[in-house]
């Protein structure tokens, strides 16, 4: 009767979730500050115009397609998503909100992570390509989630979601991906050392 009815993985899962939440909250100020720094660099160099003119409309189109899956009737024109059903609203996909910062941060972490590993080149390339693709997908999902909040709950709630939870989603993805990579990398290197 004194035995716990929990499976052994349940205590570990809760611990991992608490640790992950702690890491996200501890690194959030650095992440936001670094995003602001990246934004100022891109603005000073003039790259924002390229992102606004070419990348934001592409992301708006992908996000519009994703919104259709959630029964939101919309079309896009440039970087603006025009929702006409269920709630008419225009969603502006800004050059600074498409998630390019998370791609830069992902790439910087990849460079640092791969410097000290003895992974074969093909594993590094596959890891980078997979990570970049999923980072873009996470950003599109994040933008679509902001759109869904705007459509179903209102603009103020969407702004709050965008400013706080959107950043947490990107940060959680980056931390989760590199945690999984480092776990696999350590296991692979440990296995190859045992084989020697």
C-alpha cells in the first residue's frame, strides 16, 4: 500500500519538464536581448528591406495555407494575411516577426556545437538541414498560432501571445533540439569509444 503507483518514467518526465522550463526562463532575457541586437544589425545594414520584400510575403503565404487547415478562410497579399471568415481581420507579417533571428541563433549554435565533435560530415549536414527546416516550420506554426489567437480571441490577446509566448515557443524549440542533439552526440561518441 505504501508503494507508489507511478511508472518510473513519470518522475523523470516531470523533472525534465521542470528543468526545461527553468532553462527557458533563465535564458529568455539573453535570447530577447540577442534578438534586439540582431535586429539593430540588420536594420543598420539594410537587410530588413530584402526580408520585408521577399521573405515576409513567402512566410505570409505559407501561414495562410496553414490557417486554412484550421478552417480560417484567408488570402494573402504581400506580407498581409486578410482573414475574411470567421472573424474579418488583417494580420501583418512584419519582417522582424518571421523568425529570422531563430535561424541565425540556430546557425550560431550549430557552428559552436560542431566545432568540438568528431561527427562525420554527412551527420553534421543532415542535422543542420533538419534543424533549419524545422526552425522555419516552428516559426510558421508560431505565426499561425498568433493569427488563430487574433481571429478567435482578439487583437490584444494576439499581441500578448506574440510578445511573450511566441518567443518562448522559439526558444523552447532551440533548447529542445540542441538538447536532443547533444544527448545523441554524447551517446554516439561514448559508443564509438567503447568500440575501440
